[in-house]
C-alpha cells in the first residue's frame, strides 16, 4: 500500500511525500519519473535492483537518493515500511 501527500494536501505541485508498506517477498517498481527522490527505509530489509545492473541492499533506517531517470525494482526481504520524499527539479507535466 502507498499513501501520497501531494498537491491536494499541500496546494503545491513541486514536492510530495509517500508512505508505503511492502510485505516480505513482494516487489514493486520504484521509478522517480523525472523527479529527484530520497527513499528512506523505516523498517525491514530490502533490495533495490536497477534496470541495467546495480543492486543496492537496504536495511532499517538507511536512505538512498534516486535520480530522475533511474528505474529500480524494490524487493522486500522482510516486511518493509518506507517513505519517499520527492521534488520536481525541472518543470514538466504529468
């Protein structure tokens, strides 16, 4: 599950915050889609696998910066809770 605090809550289109939960063994795509993002793992253990090769292991209370054009697969190795903070660094529509 993901819960997004964005334009409706802040009245701004430039920044957002996402809270998510992923049960152990499940995976989801993590793609900033033109935004700068910071992923902070609140609890659990996960593996980020980048399309093209790089693997980034994450444990509780670790963070990683995601570039606007990167695409990762987030696999929960244990039940995970995370937050993603993001910002529009260049103007675009979506």
